């Protein structure tokens, strides 16, 4: 559609009909976007990849998750096998992270612990995501009286102190992996639901939604096809905060003796055990502590970067 | 804005206090003095041998009312602040307390105590036989606002149980009577050769009459009146208790310490750090938050003069549920017991010089003032993996099983129990190829499940109530409230019953030895693991402070050199 | 405004009721008998004990009694520490926790805001990164690890402070450091991002264009709008400090409410757990209530007196 520039020569100033050409309006060509289309996500990724802190965070996370998956197999030692003849050994060529009080290899245990801690973190975040998105989505989309009541219910639940309820729950039911995850989900979804609600209320009166509605799209279709995808940004940022919060929460429970139980060991329980012999066998606390700190660090770095990348105002 | 300013101002004052003290000092010590010099600071605090003793009690004592106390924390303070008719020495042998002397009737059922006339309460009132009668009847009183959870300790007394269960209404029928200010007559239901051990126990302590009008008298330092070597001068709840000598105590001259401080700290590191910085003189059992087992090997080297390890008359063992398959088969039980390596377990896991146990009654328990274990050999079985495998195969065949099913072993939540359980499970796995699932359960739930026989194998430990083998052996008779084995054995029941009635001490010892043989050698109804030790750290200049064989912590005759 | 406060107050009461009910239900759902002991307790003794705590009555009677008692401020009697009322425990221990908590909150706000502002004004410079690294380290190290290390380092290795206790002014230093690390980090990041947003906003640019000098801009616009959101963080901050106190009081041997709470959990002292949970709930919800009300005064977007429709 770029206009054809007629190079005007001074010699030939007379314009005749021959100079004109009939424009063929090609419907198809008219719609072609010549500049490469940059979708929001590509744009976000572009900006994210230029942010070195965020990328460092992402790299650390990837490595940690990878090691959680394959770590226990990198060493010939089984994470649960006792060896009473080699208890509390310092890190060496054989045992890279040393051994614990029952002679178990700390390297294998650290990565088994990583599995548990990451499972707690991701599972809690994921469940919060589902409940929060559903509840918030419905709350925002339906609106009116029902939305109001749903909102009030969530406000009441929100004002119940989460860790207290978590502690109570774990005291009442045995501290299994399931109870712990469940405890963190009781109130954890509320923030998520509010963000979703806020976004949806903002979006639902926008033209494209109105258009879609007038074209007869069903409520569900509008919710899932139009509204939710547009709230993804804040949701993801929220997730990068929920995962480490649950991992840390589990560590606090471990300190209170309410962490995951045998044969499972999380970073939290390992740190708690290790802290008791911190001065004698520092490696027993150090390795899991470093890993949990790295995880926190990585999530924070990545989350910050992601938030910046998602914020159009900070576009340079 | 204004609010914020105010906030900031008030903050900056706090902060300046904080930072000014942190910042400059934080750098100084590292530059000017080497950390090794820290010991130099210590003598300045402790130059004169002040007769003051500080120890870690770990937790708030649940009750300092002798009638209501039932735990070792409360007992520790009570033992120093009260005195019963009798008392015990460092070997847990009976010595006179408030009673000067006593007569026992030939049938062993009637005791007449003569009280010393110079025994006084901490407020100067004389301690009389009426105070004992009042205290004991108070324990048995079913109408008190607070029920004594340990009152069955007084069921030995005639009509004690009947009165508490309201079968009789008249408290005068209870078998305790002050026939004069200084004479107390006690009648028992059955002869109990260890009754004089019982009268040294907290539930039998006297209580001052003022308790009648104030049920909560034992809640605060200023309302507690006691008759022992010490009295409580202050009690900051959940923080610390301070004791000073009771000026009216009849043996006041034997009390050397001028102040005893019991702090309540549970964090292992904090406790050790306190000891390290000379803020505590003693840490260790019988309280929680003692010395972590893994510290012991190091402490043996670094604190040779301060680490004291002594045998304690308690047994650590596992219960078999004798009612469920395959643990109802004694060959299976024996196989499991013989497949362990107790020596390795105590050397590598518990680390506190504990002795492997092959019997139920631990060393240190006396019978007729002689140690039971030195009279009766305690090696009822031997560890033998080959034999264990053979027995297991036979036992399984008898039970109609071709393979040992995987089972669950329960233990109450505790670091040491967890380690022992993991080690035992691993030994079974390696020696008998049995898969064991470990499950930790919270204390109260654990006890419930054990009582309801809702387990396959479960941890247990027993501290003696009094110094006699009976406290260990009458646990597993049919109908005993403590029988959480599901163990019903006529022969065993008869032996125990006979021993309870037997007045002849030699015969009684034989009966108890035979009963133990049935329990362990013949039936292996339970799986003994080790005999406890008490592991303590105490500054070397503190003398005569110890844990006695019955696990009581005693410091009342302690002194500083 | 009145309506707004009333609205928030109704929430406060409702939420307390829900918390009280949840606590009650959970405590009744606990398996195991609170009076069980290793040495068998004869059934008649146990029956007496149950009657003493009203546990022999039907559940709904217990529930109604419980709610009624709550209204009169009666939280019951401890089941493990004989004869002592839950209220007494709170009375004895809460002042210590409060002193430590307030110190920690002030410290967190001051250091956090300072760090955050420094980072924002030196955006993308060395100071920014440094401040943020400090902040992120604060959230990365579990508080019990930090507390244990601080204690060993500054009380044993370099004996500057007492290992435990909260008697002298200097005793506050270590626990406060351990307790504030995480909130400092959060507040610093919150402040930084708020400040950045404000600094980049159009009205600041306008103000600058009008010729206001930077100090005036700072004072009139940036500070106010950048720091006020920290007020909203006071609720979560209180929660954070309370949670932290469970750990810190234990390690530093402070006989505060957090230590009692952890101990009651260890003892499974149900009436004490219930009572303290309710009390903590009350504090947290009060903190949230006041935050809400304060925010209502501060934030002009909350239209006072008019009912807000849930459409925007």
C-alpha cells in the first residue's frame, strides 16, 4: 500500500491518462501485515531475555529443577541407605556433600529434598492458581450481587491468619506432604483470585469483549478465550511469589517439628536437623541451606524481571 | 505524613541505640582481640567461687503442686523444695527424711512413722503428721477442682482407691492417720516392700494447710510454702525459676548453694552456646533439649572434664503387638530381636555409652538394697543373624506365610527415636530382608494408639516409678493398664501375682527373675534395645550434683569448689 | 467514611467468628485424648479430668460455652500446665513479644524504606543493585539459620551480646536483626517499585517542567506517594513478625508468646493452642482493620461516604 512515488522529471510535466494505472484492490494483500508481528509474549520474552538478572534467575532455577530430577542418580549412593561405619563424613571425592548422622550420602539427599521442597512449592502454587483463577474469574465475570458476596467471603477467609491455620491443620492431621500442601492452599488462593477479579472487571467492558458478546459467544468462551489470557501476566508474577513462599513456609513448619516426615526429607527438615550440629558438621546444614537460598534468590530475580518485562510502562 | 514522622523519630531513637552498640563493637573485637581470648573474659565473671548454680530445665514445669505433678521437670524443682517422710541418696537408696524412724508390722501392711520435731515449713510453721494426712487425702479427694493425674500412686494405701472412686464416702476410712503431731500411721492394701521408696516420691510429699483455701497456691512463687532444702524466690513463667535456701530447713547446714537458677531453654544451639559462654553450669537430662547425641564424641575430646556419662535405670525397647500376625509367633519375635546389632547401634547412633539390653530390668534397680542385675544374669538371648534367619523361616511357616510381610514401625516424634528407628529398620532390611515402613506419631496420639494396640511394632521406654524390679515387670500382666503389648501369659501373671504377696525377699527375687525369663527368654514379648545413660555437661568445680539411677536430677547438696 | 469503617468492622467480627469456629472444629477433630499419659491413667481419674474441662458434654454445648467464654475474654485453662488460665500466659508473655515486635517493625520500616528509596533514586546504578542484593539476601536465608549463625557469631565467637534473654537494651540487637531481615527485604522492594512508578509518572514530569526543584518534588510528591503503600504492608508485616517470633523467641530464649505457642504445640496443650491462636488472630485482624481504616483516610481514591460499586 505504499504510494508509488512518481519521480517528477522537469522535462515531462504534462500528465496524461496514460500515467495512471488502475489500482487493483486485492482483498488479501490489503490485509497483509508487512512488519513482523510481535505478539505480547514475544515482546515480553524479548525484554526478559535482555534482563540479565532475570535470566540468571531462570538459569539457576532450570539447573536446580534439573538436578532435583537427575541429581539422586548422579551418585552411586542411595539417599536412604544407612552406612553406620561412615557417619557424618565431611565432603570428599566419594561423598560430594558429605554424609549425615546415619551415614547417608548428603548429595543424594539434597536432591531428594529438592524434589520434596519443589513439589510443595509448585503444588501449592498450582492449586492456588486453579482455585484462584476459577474463583476470581467467576467473581469478576458474574459480578453484581453474587460477585459481591463471593468477594466478601474471600475477604473473610483472607483475614484468617494463614500460618496459624496451617499450623493447626498440621497439628490436627499428621504432617504428611498432602496436609502441608493443603494447609498452604487454604488461604493462599485469595490474592490470586483478587488479581484475576480486578483484571477481569477491567477487561470485561472493553470493546472486543462487547463485540464478542454481541456475536453471541457464550460466557465461558468469553471468560476462557478472551478474559483469562489477558490476565496471564499478573498471574505468572503472582506464581513466582507463591512457589518460594510455600517452600519457606514448609521450612518454618519443619523448625516447629511439623515438616514432612520420614522417609521423605525436605530442605526444611534437613536444614533444621543440620542446624543442631551446625558447628560440628557444617555441611549438613550448609548444602540444603544454600540450595533453598538459591531457589529463593532465583525466584525473586526472575519474578522481578518478569514483572518489569510485563509492565508496558517500563518499555524503553 | 505526621504519623510517619513520629514513627521515624521514635524509631531512630531505638535504632540509634541498636546501631551504636552494634556498629563500632562489631569491628573492634575482631581487630583487637583474637577470638581465642574469649576465655579471658570468663574468669572475670566467675572469679570468686560464688555458691551459685545455674542449669537448664528446658521447659516450664507443668505444676509445682506435689499432688498434681507427674513429670520430671516439675519433680526436679519439687525434689529440691519439698521433703517427704523418706528421702533417697545418690544411689536411690532410702534414707530418713521428715521421718526420723519407722516401724513396719510383721505382715508388711502397717507402717508407723515418727517425725522429727525440728522439721519446718519455709514460713517457719512446724511440719506435722497432719500435713501428710492432709496432703495424701487431698491427692485422693475426688472433689478437688484439679484432679491429681498421678493419684493412683496412692492406691497402695488402704481404701485409697475406694475413696477416690467414691465407693466409700468417709475420708476417715483411708489408711492414713496422724495419731499425734509427730506420729503418722499408714495402712496398706497389700504388703509393698518398696513403700518406703514411694514415700520419697513427690505425690507423697506434705502440703501446707494454706492450700485448702487456695487451689492455685502453687502457681506463683509468693504463695508456695515448701518444707525442703530450698524455697522458690522467684518464678518468671516460661523463663526462669530462682531457688534460695530455706532458712527453716532442719539440715540447713548441709545446704551450701546460696542461689540456684533454672532457665527454660529448648533450642539445642542456644543451650550449648549458653554453656560455652559460662551462662550455664549444667546441661543435660533428665530434661528435653539436652545434649544432641552427635555432639557426644566431640565433647568427649574437647570437654573431657565436664562430660559426665552415667548409667540410668531405664530401658529403651520396642513393643511387638503380640495379637497380630506375624508378631503373635514367638519365633518371629525372637528372629527380629536377634537380627539386630545393638553394639553398633549404641556406638554409632546413640553414642552415649549406652549398654545393649538383653533383658527388661536395667542395672541400677535394686532388690532388697542389692542390685537386681548383679544378682540375676541379664543375658536372656544372643544376637545371631544365621539363627535369626532360621527362626524367621520357621516362624513364618508356622504362621502359614511364605514371606515376611512389610510392616509399619511407629515411634513418637523425636530426633533420637527417629535415628534409632531408621538404623533398626536398615538392620532388618540387610539381615532379614524385611521391608519396614517408619511412621512417627505425636506423643499423645502415639500413646493412644499403643494402648489400643493400633500398631505392629512401636517404640517404648520405661523409667522406674520406684526402686524395685516390680516397676518394670508388673507392666505386662493381663489386665494391667500399662500392658500395651497384648501379652497374656498365665505363667507370667501367676509369677508376678505370687511375687506381690511374697514377704520372703529371697523367694520374691526368684519369682521376679522367673517372670522376667518368661517375658524375654521364652516369649520375647518385647524387644530390648539398650539401657539408658544420663549424659550431662557440668562445670568441673561443681560437686555433688548428679542424676540418680531413678532419673531424678539432684543438686540440693551441691556446692562449688 | 463511617460507613466504610463500619463495613470493615463487620468483616473483622465475622472473620473472628470464623477463626474461632475453625479453631474449635480442628481441635475437636484431633485424634488422641489430651490426658493420655505413658503411665496408664485409671478410667475414673480420666473421667474426672474430662469433666473438669467440660469435655464430657455434647459438642454443641461445648461450642456455645466456648463462644460465650470468648465474648467475656475467657480463653479457658491450660490442659498441661495445671491450674493456669490461658489469659495468664498471654498476660505474662505478650509484653515481651510486643516489645520485640515493635522494635522489629520500626527497624524493618526504617531500613526497608531507606534501602528502597536509595535504590529508586539511583535506579540502575551500583547503589540500586547493592540495595537490592541486600534485600534479596534477606528473603533468601531462612530465619532460623540466620538466627543460629548470628547467635554463634556475635554471642559466642565474638562475645558482644548475651546468648539469650531480653533484659538489657543490647539484648534486642540480635533477635531484631533476625526478625527484621525478611520484612526489610519486602519493604525495600515495595518502596523501590512504588518510587520508580511515581518518579516515572506524568505528574512528576509536569512538576519538573513547572520548575519545582527536586527537593520540593521529593517532598510534595514522591515521598508521599511512594511511601504510603508501605502502610498497606503493615498487616502482612505484623503477620510476618509474629511468625518470625515463633522461631526467634525459641532460639534467643525469650519467654514471649511465640515461645509459649510453640511449646503448647509441642505439648499438644489444646486449650492453650486454641487460646493463643484466637489471640493472634485478634491481633492480626486488628492490625488489618486499622490498616484498612488508615488507608481509607489516606487514599483519595476511596471515596468517603459513597458506596463503591464493584464495577471499577
